[in-house]
């Protein structure tokens, strides 16, 4: 089953120093029809003005994943980690037994945009930790590049049977991904336009994927996208906070 969600249908937040699209129920936004897919429970597209910061705040029992789209992402946490990521950078923070972290625009002159999505782990109470990698546009050029996976190695490891892929496609380039009956996914057009079968997707559009499906996406113009692949069914373990 494929369910297309148009950009205008997705919850919008405006905070002055930030703007955001919250795809699933999060913070004060509640929609019983939008509670995530399997262990994917949060998917936010966030933009911060120059120098803006979400100060230190706590979470537990989530795998917090951040993908940088534009600008400079500046990280700090209660474990003593810090550093910056540029566009194409991916970070996983295992918040497990509990930790604090902050997100800040590392530029005083330019805006910053990042995607943050939470996947619930397969084990409660994990020791908090951080892993991040910097990928380039060339790495994801005209291909689905895996940036998150359950086994680590060349990708950021997530404590769940889940993966995330990103792509930067030229016009006319096609990518495909097969989903088994027990899998689900979330496709998001970061920018550009593409055809999904007979349906045209534009910037900000998303697609829920549940069950056996073959996704075939052809770029109409230069297009950036992300695709998250997770188990279709998931029983929460432990306690998670949003």
C-alpha cells in the first residue's frame, strides 16, 4: 500500500527563530492517524535561522537520527560530545537510558535545515552514545546511498532492523527499492520533483509504504530525497520520550 502525503497536508510549526514540518504526532501536535510507521515515530523537517539553538533537552529510549540538508549543524550533548556536520552529514544519538543534547545553527549569517527522525530501539536502556559520518553529494549522486543501517560498518549503526537511504538525482534518473510484506517505509522529497508511477511528487511531499511494494522513482528535475526502511510491525520496549 502506498499513501501519498502532500506537503500542504503535513503539520507546520512557526516559532520565529525556527520553522518546521512535523510529519507524525510530536510535542503539542497530536493526530491519531499520524503516529508513525513501525518503529519510526518522529520525522521532522526543521529550519533554524542564523545562530539559533534548541538548548539542551532530555530524551530516553530513542535512536535520534539527524540528516543535514543545508548549512552547518552544531551538536553538543551531556556525554561531552560536540562538533559540526555539513550537508550530507548523518548523526545517530542513542539516548537509551537517558541523555541531553542540543541542536544549533553553527553559522551566524546563514540559515540551517536538517531532518530529524526517531526510530525506537530493539533494546531498552541502552548506554547513550553518539556516531556520525560526513557524506558528500557525490556519494549519493544518482544512487540510493545507505547512510544508516543495523550493522554499521560504512554507515551509521542504528539499534533496530532499519535503514535510511539518501539520493541526489539528475533529471531522468530512476531509482528503485523493493519492500517485503513485513516491511514498511517512508519516502520524503527534500527538494525537486519526481514521478512515482503515475503520481508526481514535489518538494515536501511524502509517501507511506506498507507491505510488499516495488518503489520506482524517476526524477523530473534535480531531486534530493530520503527513504527510511523499517519493520512494518513493532511492539515498543521500555519507555520512550518525545
